[in-house]
C-alpha cells in the first residue's frame, strides 16, 4: 500500500517502549548511587514484562531518603551491586525506546553507572513524559506536571509513591494518555512523537499528507499554493524526508510556518545527481522568484567591474559585460561591493577616475586625485596613449592575470596605516582589497568553464557507481548516473548525445547564471572528481587572484 504509515515513520503501535524509574541516594549522578530499578515493557498498549530490583549502592542511604522512599540499608544489603543491576536492566531494555518522567535524572544515573562500570550505553531513543506533557497538557487542566498530578489526571491504575516499579507503572499510564491525546491531532509515529512541539499548529501538522507518495530520492521539491504558484523551492538528497521535516518542530523558521499554511501541493523533481538538483533549484528560483526563497531570486541584479573601451580606459560598474570588453571581474552581489573593488584597484594602479571621455587632442587641467599622485593624469595631454596603455595593462593583469604586484602594493599600504595605528583605515583598505580579489578570483576560476565547449566529468557516488555530468559553456547541459559494476563509458556516450545544445555565450551569464557556473565549478573542483573529456582548456593564471583570496579568507570568515 503506497501510503502506509511506515513509509512516513515508525508507527507507535509497533514501537517497544521500556518505561523506567530509579530510586537513588541523592540527586547527583556523579556523587550518589542507585537503590532501586523498576521498569515496564509495553508495545501497542499491552504489557510485555516487568523488571524490579533493589540495588546495593555501596554507601549508606541518607535518613531523609529512607523516609521518602521507604528503602532502608537492610533492604539493599544483599541486593545486586550497581554493575550487575544495570546490566540486567540493559538486557531487559535491549532494542526498546526508553521512557522516563524527568528522563534527564533517570537516564543520567544509568549513563553514569555505565561509564563507572565499563558498560556500553546503547544510545537508545529517549522520551521524556514531562517534556511531552508540558507540550500537551495545559495549566488550565493541571496545576503542575509532576508524575502524581498527571497520574490522577489520566486515571492511572497505580499511584506513584517513590518506589521504582510503582512509579514506572504510573508513567506507563501517563505515556498512553499522552499518546491518545496526540493521536487525535494526527501524531502516530515515533518520529513525530519524539519531535512533537506545540509550536507546530495542528493545522500545519495535518498537512504532512503533502509528503505522501513523494520519492525518497535526491532532487528538488516545489511547494505550491492552491493556484499552482510556487511558494518555495528547495533541494535534498531525500525529497520525502526533507518535505516531512517541514511539518515537525525541527522546522523553526517563522516564514516557513507561514509558507506551509499556504501550501496546497508539493511537486518533486528527481535528479540523477546532486549537482543537477542544485542547478535546477537555482533555475527555478530565478524563473519563478518564489516569495519564501530569500537567495538567488534576482540574478539579473548582479554587478560587474570592467575597463571601458576608449583611448584612455577607466573602470566602470555595469550590469552586464560582453566578449569584447577588455577585462572585467565579478559578479558582485551589490553595487557597494563593486565600488569597494573599484577603490582597491585604484589603490594599486593609477588609472584615471574621472567619468568624462578624454581626447588626446583636447587636454584639460588635472584634478585633485592627480595632484595626490593617485592618477597618471592622461587628461593633461602629457601622457601618450601608449604610455597610459602600460597602466591599463597593469589593471588588466590584476583582473585576469597576475595580481601579485598589485596585491603587494595594497598590502604595503595596509602595513603603513597599521604601523601608524590608523587601524580603521587599514581595515577599510583590507575590505576593499578583499572585494576585489574575491571577484577577480571567481571570474578567473570560472572563465575556463565558461569558455570550454564541453566538459565531461565523473565522481564516485555515495550509492555506488559514478555521477556523470556534461557542462557546456558553464551551463549544466545534462547529468546521469552509471550504476555500480557497469561500464560507465556507454553512459558517457549517451550523456554527450542527449545533453542540451548550448550556443557560444556572448558574455558571462548569457549561457548560464553566474551562480550556476559557480556551482558547477565547485563540483568540478571537489576532491575525487575526474575530468573524462574536455573540449577546451583547464587553466588558471599563475599568480592570479585565487591565492590572494585564500590568504584573506580566514581573516574575513570566508570559505576559501
């Protein structure tokens, strides 16, 4: 049956619970010992067995504890020692979900005993009926969430009295009462019970049916409203598991709660590789601009820094660049970061900064920047086009070639400022340099991928076999998976034959979104990826901006 609950989690009726309670010599697991263990094993509402044993803690029981529990030194004198008693409990509880009221106390003592006596703690799932009751039973119903109060509220057959087995039996009835209450709002799997939170509305939780029938496969999922309009696009290695998480307490983003209330359906798009999933996500977000996606919605708003095409080129910030542009860097996420990069390049190379078009035949007076020695002042007519071209070549080198000299110049300026205790100015210069080398590095690394007519690459897949991708001019043209044990070359041939035809780009971003090319590049650069075939060149300039970017990345908290 397609919609079986066990496809969506472990049905509570099939879960074995062991409800445990301890009595101890005090409240500290580090300094006190266990005096009694009581446990009840249940499944599907039926009792499967009980365990009760006194425990010799190896120390006197304080008088007030004897008065509280009724357990005396004489009662535990001939009882099993801690190691033996806890080992018996672990055998009894093997494979079960552990339940306790104020579980941190009981489980804490059991873990401490295991650590002290060289016993392996099983790492079982633990449910705390106190935490659950605080989510389910309001203060309008009960004055507190103590075991005795809840036992009365749910009509427990056993009255808790600080004896381990009695308290465990009462906790069983409280657990069943809580499960019954939650069943009425659709909580019927262990996973939902474990993560239950009243922060998730009943209406939101009931929408978990949107995950029914979704594939447990890598790909993209699209939440849509009742008109079929995309609300949110995401990607996951397991579509169904990820979508289901939106209906539990693990999803705490406020805007996602609002999105779920509007969602009427989820469309899955299974992808052959994780790279394909990431690329499809970017494309769908750029196309539909779903209101609940925050990133990648407006790739058209990217900025570029380029050298203008004129007798005396200058730097310009533009929305797009073409194949005939002399040199460029980017894209930048904001105009502000592009302006920082421009300022850094001006720090390193004395390009003119005025916006007017300069003619060699019509000289003008130098500006203040020229008077400061930060511009070669071609406007005066004293700098021939050929001499200014040397300055332009330095700038081109920074953007597309060897940036070491320019970076060294700016670093020296930072050093001088720091030595003069002008730390804020030095920090501003560093930030400008960082914006420049980050964008230049991104462009230099991406250029071979954009320019290559075709790249075929392979990477070992976690599920076995090979993930194969075909990239054409920076765009993912196709991907497939070659199963474990199969000869991958026929899959390569089929991929090349069926991949999308991508025309020669007229500039960066014309064949693929720059963010897509960056995603493809990161996949190609990941350790273990192999280039199967390439129609183009795979190069990066020696002394390019990538080295300077990596050097600055740790100080600025970037991923290198």
